[in-house]
């Protein structure tokens, strides 16, 4: 009896973990003043429906963005002006990619995939802080998962229902 109860509890716990799975970044830390490969892990669709669009908002201070194309998906780079000009290896850079949109594909609710981009984390970003990349998953019938919440001061990301994926910024590596 106890063995059956523990097994049932384990199954319920695993099921709850799956239901709470969210879009996350594979690489959780990166130094400022360096190139960062952001690998967005998308673990499910929306309420049983497949994901057909993945939108990633590029935060201020992240420049020289280059998304990785995905077979079967259309890639769109939404460009615009930055809040200020940044130094990119000696070149002033005042505009670039502000959002990446992968669309037209189909990621089943019971499937997993990764969406990748490469970018430069400017030295204007502050080491010790977490940089958030808001992500929206769109699905048929108007369904969407909006992974856009950022913790307020004193709040933990674990307290959020739909946290934006984040990367902890480290001190710049000397010699670069």
C-alpha cells in the first residue's frame, strides 16, 4: 500500500513539473563584453496545441544579433534603433535587431525544440544582474504562452508564474 501511494505521489509530482515547465535559456551565465549563444529551450505548446510562432524580444544592451535559421520555420528579424549607441569592437552601433520571430513551423505540445541566436553583450550591461529575454509562444486558436515576467526588487524568479528566460551577467573577461 505504501509503495503504491509513493509511486502515485511520484507520478503526480513529475506531472506537475512538466505542467510548470517554461521556456528557459540553456546557458545561464555569460560575461559582459562578449558574444553569447542564447539557446531558448521550448518544452511544450499551449494547452495541448502546437507552437507555431516563437517571438524573442532582444533586451537593450544586446547587439549584433544573428538568429539561427530553423528548417521548416520562417525567420524574421525586426530591426530598430537602440536607446543609445554602443561600441561594437570599435564601431559605433545605434540600431539593429530588436526582436526575432520564428513562424510557420509546428512544435507539438508533446515535443521539445530549441531556438538559437548569437549576440554581443555590451560592456554597458552590469555584471551581477540578470538579463531577461521576454519570449512569446503563439499557438492556434489565439492561444499563447507569454514568458515575459521579471522579478521585482526582493522577489525571486521562482515566485513568477510565467518568468522570462534570463542569463546572469558575469564580469568581463580580461584580454578581450
